[in-house]
């Protein structure tokens, strides 16, 4: 059940596929098929069962999320959140990105996860500007009712970590 106590938020440089959390979030595509970047790394680390599990819950609309087992990952669950492709900011991208983060927390609550790791959803091949996406991510996660106690933003590189550290320091 969601609570009114906000989760602890932290940012770290690391590999999302190695995080010992209850759930990790895949920056997924609508078809929930193997992709590149974070998505490709998660599929590779989780193993072949993930392809079958994703096919069973696909498709997933932009701004929503689906959950599968974590398979070979340390995380018990993978929450597949579909963020928007950046089209300049006038195509409801901030609302859709916030929706993906809210849906991921809702999915985490549904499976009883108390800790979750997020990548920087939509900032890779989907082209969402990093600073704007980071603002949406932190604002959404910090204001969404959830039973999740720890949210870790797992950053692939130093620039992403710096963006999260700036936004987290300002809240």
C-alpha cells in the first residue's frame, strides 16, 4: 500500500544490472522487446527467459509500465517503464515521462518491492534532454505515494550522476 512517507532518494554511478535491489527499472520500448543501451544490458544480464516474459505482457503504452521476474539479475523484479521519445517538448513528453516513473512505482508497490533502481529513462536513444528528464524524475518520484522505501537513480556515466546530484541537492 502506498504511504505518505517519501522514499529515500539517492544517486550512484553503477551498473543497474548488478544492483542488489528488490526491483530495477528497464528503460523499455512499447513492444517490450530487446533494445540497446540499458534495455539491451538488462536483457543480456537477465537471460533468455526475459524475452518470453516480456512477450506475455506486451505491448506497454508510453507513460506506463509492466513487471516481469528478474531472472538472472540480483533484483527479484524488472519493471519495464516506457518513456517518451523527445520531439522538442511540445508532445506531452514531461507528462508521459512522469507517468512512466509513477507507473514504475505503482508496479513496484504491486509486487511488494521496498527498493528500486531507476536508469535515466528516455535520455538515451529516445533523446530526452538529460537535465529536463532528471528534474521530472526526481520531482515525480519524490511526490508519488508509494510503499517503496529506497529509490536509487543508477547512473551509467559521470555526466548523468552530476545531473542527479544537482537536482537532489536542490530539493
